[in-house]
């Protein structure tokens, strides 16, 4: 059973028995331990100690999902081996799971005899009794199907609802000025869920004391309403029946009374209500009050066998009733005819609204039912079938305009002598070359030669297609790299740098301020410059320079092969079809949330990874790790949370598997479009769709004020 309570008997030898009844053992691993293990889950099986000895262990399973499980046993912390592995397995299946599918009745006072229907194997619950009364060796621990969980007028989930009974009121008369001490007699009065509340003629009666069989309260001043013909009473509805009746119209039922042939009546507490199947050709009238559990919008649904009308008043007065729903012929549920559904009704909490249902039955089964849709709910469809989850479509509308810019040259100077920019980069470090060359690898070692620095600078997009020349000098202050910019552009901003340790210092000073010869100019887009453009360039030359900024090309400083300096690289360019890209995703990430490779132009090349949560995952097992990587480099498009996470799993010297998780705060650029309008369209209204109404939604009608 997936609900647990299945008794397993494990046979073998060498099981613990001497300390089976030791209370609160110091060592939690002592004695026999049984665990059911699947591919994804480990679930303990609770050992029944008084039924366990050296050659047998008895345990009771816990609730667990449908799956195949291996049985693992340890004795005083030492794992035991299964002699025949195919005998040491267990499977949870639906047809071995006790399930409650319906019960009758669904409400009543405490002590009501309830009949439970479903897949029930046994009447033994949590004892050492060997057999059930039907001879089956099983334990009872069932689950109810979700449709049995109903929402009451108090907003609570239940399968069965109990209620108190009022048997009498003393005195039966009192002053309209109030102050009469009233004793309400009955059964099952309590204040377990909330304080007792007494209404006399619809007005609060101040509670003085509460006992199981009586409540005393003091009445309030009461203004007599001489126009009232009926008053709300206790829970439920009054059902009146006329056997052997064939009205041509349901409205003819209003001419029937107690003296009409075939009359009888009965109080009912819940809907749907099913009349005896042997009854045919009769009419019924249900009368009472509907009392909304909360202020809000409601829609009432009607269903019956064979035809029926529903009337509702806007108050407690019957003369104000109007037809709000009707079913002219037999249909099998609420949703077949538009007429079965009322308009949306704005109703007030705890206000009684007079209602009537007129119904006629021809032959066969006879039922009457009301459904109620309430526009608000604190429950979801996972909790009860009465809940309806809200569904909304969210859309974003925005305006797109092509940007237009004009570049104008006014009085452009000619014959200007250019001056090359010269900068001095001074690097000082207290660590040795051997250490620094590996510890501070990315991107340039502090001990680098002039040629290495020159190569690194010449690969920068901000310098290309121009070049630099670098010379190196040593002094007591450190290494001096003299950088000369071979460019007609003239002035350059000072080189930017980053260091990865507190023992290294870098300064950049401008030795010679460059000056352009005015033969070329550059344009910046997103702080990235174009290649130099001749001041008298053609339209196509300017367009080509700007389009170069949008090309999907990887910068040269990004190494495109894995090795000593690069742990992981993926550009998604190996596969050119969507099918292959999915295979690549599974191979690369081996997880469900690794994102989807899609054919969109990315930062580098043609492909990119859409909606990726994990950028890199390595399941390789290392005995010792001495790898240091200082940079994580990736290009992205869209909105990212300002956080990068890392998780590391390892085994300590004791063999215990541990996991460390860290979060690195960072700032990702966020670009939000202008004039964006976000709209939400409700495609399905959420709320409560209560298909079975218990008596606490209704009040019977009486001819005089009631308690």
C-alpha cells in the first residue's frame, strides 16, 4: 500500500534480539534497522520489536510513492547481505492500497452510523491481531479519493460533518425588552472549534455558560416584525412530497398542500439528495433559506431528475422570490444547459435568502442537487475537487521604433600632425615569479615579458585594428611596461586592470597624451568602439563598421579549448539541428533544468542556451583536487538575478557525503524597454466549485422566530 501500514516479515539469521526492548538507547544505530530503498527515495520501515527475534524481523511500512524498493537491513549499525536478492524487494501498487471512494451519510450528530465504500481489505488497524474478520492478514490504513474532501460553510475541509442537536428551549416565551435567561437543551454542545453562538429570532443571545447538554444565554431586545411570514430555523431544508402527481407545469405545485393526496414531508441535511428508487411519478418542493458563508459573488447550479425550477429571494421574504435557474428535462449534470446556471449573484455573509426548489420525477432514479461557485478560495485543486485554480494569460505590449541618428562633420580640420599615445604600466608584487605565474594567470602573469603583454593588448577589441608596441624596464618600484599606441586615433583612455590578490599593485600613468591626425573617427555603441572610419568614408563603409559590432564573434582572449587553463568551454556550435541540440543538452548537463539549446544568434556564433539554470555540472570523482580557476565568463541576454550559486559535493575522511553551497553576489545589467504595457487576461475564474452542499449552507423555514 502507498499509504503504509503494510506488515513485512523478513526472515534470516543473526538479527539483534538481546536489547530489543531497551528504551531510549544511547546509540541510535543499535538493534535492527530496515530501510526500503528505490532509485530516488529511502523510507524507514518501523520495526515491531515484540514480534522480532534472531531469525525474524517484522516491520510496518510508512507512506511512500508507487515504485520498486529494495529491502536493506542493518544489525547494530552493520549492513546485512540478502542471500537471494530477488526475494528482498517490495513494490507498492494501487490494487493493494485501501481506498475510500464514498461514504453515506456525509453529515450527522456524533454517533451517526456511517457506511464506507471503497477498496477495503481488513478491519484491523494498528494491532498485532493476525487476521481480519474476513480472514485476510492485513492492516487498515486507507486514503480517501480527493473528491470526498468537501468545503463546509465555515471554509473547512472534511469528509464527514458533525453537528449538535437542539431538543428544547426553556422558557418558550419572554419579554421583547430582552434580558430573559434562556436555557437551550440538546446534545453535543462544545466550543472546540469556536465559541458557541446562539441566535433568537435572528438576534444574538449573550452566552452565559456552555455544557454538553445545555447552553444558557440572555436574550436581546427584539423589535417585532409583523410583516414576516417565515423565519430561519435550524440547519437543512424541508422537503415536501406528493406521490402520484402529474402537474402540467411545475408552478402548479404551489397549489398543493398537506391535504393534497399523497403528501408527506421530511427534513434533509445535505445535497445531493437521492430519493428511494422504487418511487415514481411524484413531485417535491424544497423550502428554506440559503445562508452565504462569506460576502461575495456566487453562481448557483441546478441539477435534478427529471425537471426542476430554482427560486431565490433577495431577502428572507418568500414573496420576493424569482426564478434564477431551471432544468426543463433530464440531463446528467450541472453544465448541460445554460438555464441550469444562475446569473452572478452578489450576496452578503450570514444573511438568509429564502429559496424554493420545485421538482417533478417521472420514472427511474430521482435526485436533486445544487452546486455553488464562490469567486474566492483559499484552497487549490491539489487539496480538493471543490477548488478551481485561477488561470490567467499575461501579455506584454510595447512600441518598437527604429532609432535614427545623424553624424555631422562641421569644419573638420586638415593636415593635423598626429601624436601617439604612450602609457606606463607599473607592476609590483611581493610574491615570487614561480608562485605568481600560476596564481595570477588570468589574463596576464605579473612576471610576463613585454612580448606577452603586447600580444594580450593587441587582442583587445577596443584597440583592434590598431596595435601597440610594449617595452619593459625594471626598477626598485617594480616592472614598467611602456605601451605605445600605433594609432591615428590619438588619445586613449587609461588601460583598465584587475588584480586577484592583495600582494600585487598596478598603476597606470599617461606619459604622452595622444592626438589624432583627424583622418579617421570612431563611433561607440554600448561603450564598444568601431574600427577607425575615414572622415570622408562612404555610406557602405560606415554601415560595415557598425555591423561589425553586431557580429557573433568570440573575442580572442576567450580560449576555445579545454586544458590546464580552461576547465570547461561550450559554444553550442557542434550540433546544427534541434534534435542534436537536445542530445547535446542531455550529455552536457544531464539534468532536467539545464536549459534548451536554441537556434538564436548568441554572443558567440549561431547557437545559445535558453532559460539555463545550471551553467556547468561536473560529476567526475577526484581523489584529490588542487585546481584553481579564477574566472567564470559567459554572455547573456535578458533579466538575471544578481547572484551566482555554486554547489560542491564531497566525501570526508569518514566516508560521509557532504554538500557545500555558496552564493556569490554580483550585478547583472538589466535593460527594460520603454512604453511596455503588461496586461493579464483571466481565462478561467478561480474560486470554490462546491458540488455537495451540507446542511450548514441552509436553514429550514419556520412560522415563528426560532432559536
